[in-house]
């Protein structure tokens, strides 16, 4: 595959990922009703699209565009989380993880007790 054809392929993939990101964001918003989750999904996929475009033809304009998406993503995350981007999102995830670990530990202890 020639470099020009590969570059066109990556540009088309980036466009596809960007459009897919809009659809995923709309679907996430419809299913969860949470704007922050929807915007996070959108920003992640737009970041991926920007990096694909940057890989296709690394120019200053494309590098600045990819960097701009990352800056907007960080600012949006900070703004929507009220300055605490990790704590409010990670707390429910960590609580769920701890419940799973507790259930697994209880099953393991029960299994060991039966085998004694």
C-alpha cells in the first residue's frame, strides 16, 4: 500500500471514528441521561480520531488540532466535575470493585471451608 493510500485510509478511519463518537455520545445520553458520561465518551472518541489523523500525515496543524481536543477534554472534565475529576467518578467505581472483591473473598473462604 502506498503512503498516500495509507494516509487516505487513516483519514477515512478518523472520520468514521468521529461520526461513531457522535452516535455513541447520543446513545449514552439517551440510555443514562448523564451528560458527563456522554461527553466523556465523545471526547475519548474525538481524541482517537485526532490521533488517527495525526498518524496519517503528521503536520503542525493536525498536531495542534489533536492537542486542542485534549485541552478541551481536560477543561470539560474539570468543569463538569467541579474541579474534582477523579474523586466523584472513581468513588462509585471503587465501591463496586470493593463489593466484587468482598463477594469473591467470601466465595473463596466458603470454598476453602468445604474442602477442609
